[in-house]
């Protein structure tokens, strides 16, 4: 059985860096960040591009699932509504997979601090703070295992996730 690992959370919480750290811990692993599936300029969010990104993600994840080389498939993305997570999962051939679903959560202050660091490095813009904070509460209500990363590094968060997978 393959491990299919979903890592969810609001913008700036640390999904990508945690996923990269987890990839180092898991053998024969592949990592997909959903943001790569619609890295476009200008960035336009509408019904057509939303459909496109879900199609792109589903296609890539199904290819990773069907490839005999990979045992561990790590996927992270901002899925701020349960329906988005469910939509992606409904499109996947999961019969040969053990599914793990995690939401990275943190305090509002920790989130602001993380995003401010990203702003200083030119990775994010100031407007992300309010959008990210407004969605933070959604993740506490989702059908996922919650990992509070307020006071832990990405490496530590990856080790926590690794512990769930290797039980």
C-alpha cells in the first residue's frame, strides 16, 4: 500500500517547507504543491481556472499513485473548504493507498509572524495577512488531523506527521 499524504492549511502556515522536510524522512517519495498547478501570470481565480487546477492536481496525483517507484505521495495546498478537499479526493484512484489528511494550524500571532517573514523576503505581499487569518478558523473544522505549528519548526512538524504514518 502507498501512503497518500495531504497537508492542508492557510497561506503562510508552513505547508510547503513542512512537506519538503517530510519528503526527506520518507523513502521513495514524491511531493506535489498544488500551487505549482496554477502558477500563472496574471493570477486569475474564476470557475475556469479553479476547474483547471483541480484537473491538473488530480492528473498528477493519479500518475504518482500509478507509478510503481513511489511509496509515499505528499500533496500540499490551500484547501480552505472541506468541499475542495473532498473534490480532489473524489477524483483519485485511492484503492492502493492509505490516506492521511493533515491540517497545519497555528495561533493568529504565529501566522502573522510567519507571513511577515515571507513579506520581508519578497515571497508574499501584505494583503495575504488578512486573507490568511480569515481562513484560519476553517481548518479547525475540517475532517483532518490537526497539527498545531505555532511553536514548532517545519522539521518538527514533519517529524510529527512522520510519526502518524509510521505507526
